[in-house]
């Protein structure tokens, strides 16, 4: 089911996290797309971002953050936003991604940028 707008789910601490992934293995760069509070992964599709990234040869991972869109909340789990993002990167095999993190999703990306084990 790979290709533009193929939807996948992964498990992070027992919660289903929904995301789009074009699984472009030829791309050397993966772009992870987070979203703001009133948005979801669907907005990246609706405004054409996924199509543009795919047309230019990039791999993308557009995720519904926990409790948004089709992703479950991380119930009964003490997990920081930084740890969630680290697990997402690892479980989607997204080495050294470019992270697009508008609005409230900066609360996921900014701690990762300043963590001691980030590049």
C-alpha cells in the first residue's frame, strides 16, 4: 500500500498513531510533518504539501499527534513530547529527518533540537 497518501499505523506505548508515508526509499531526506492544535495529517494532504514533496522525490511522514485526528491519546503513559518524537523517528526509520513543526507542535520538535543526544 505504499505510494502517495498511503496511511499506516504504528504502536507507541500501546497507543495507535496514524500517519501518511509515501515510503520513498530512494530519498535521502525524510520530511516529518507535525501539525498545529486545530489540524491533523489530513491538512498536509488537503493543501497539497504531500503531493509536492513526493513530486520532488522526498519521503514524507505526516503524523496525527497523540489525541488528534486518527491517533489515540497516550493514556496512562508518562512520556515526554521529545520521547514521543524520538520513537516516531525510530519506528518509521526516519534517520536525520527534516521536521516541519508549526504552532503547538513546536512542543515536540524544540525539546528534541536542544536535547543532548540530538545532532
